[in-house]
């Protein structure tokens, strides 16, 4: 018998932060994720988009667990599927510009 593996599509979640505290939030999140071994794939802090940190994870429950109790986190936005358009961008500056155009 063949086992069927559940495949979760990775999603990117926008987390609203205090403006100017994006890097601090990313550092705090990275430390918490590492200590508690939360399966988060990436944290993105685009310079062109102030007040937001993006988290790549398999589901919103993982993001909720990661941001719980972290200072300067204001709220979590809805996630969206990683699109080929977003994956095609290779440099961080291009990704930031793409995210800024695709969202708010």
C-alpha cells in the first residue's frame, strides 16, 4: 500500500508591527522560533514597506505561535500563497518592490 503524504502549500503572512521596529521584531521572532523550534521557513523585512514583517510558514497557527508575546507586534494579516511571480524575484530589493506592488 502506498502512503499518501499530506502536502501543505507554504504561505506568506504579513505581520503588522510598530513602524521603525521591523528589524527588532524580526530578531525577536528569529530567537523565539529557534528556541521553541517553531517550523517557520523565513522572515522577510522589506525596507520599502515600513510597519510590516513577512513570515513564510505552512499555516497561520505557526505564525500565531511565533508572534505570541513578541513586543512591537500589532496584528497578523491574512496569508497568501507564494506565487510564481514572487518566487521568480531573486534579490531582496526586487522582492521588496514586488511585495509593495502586490499588496497594500
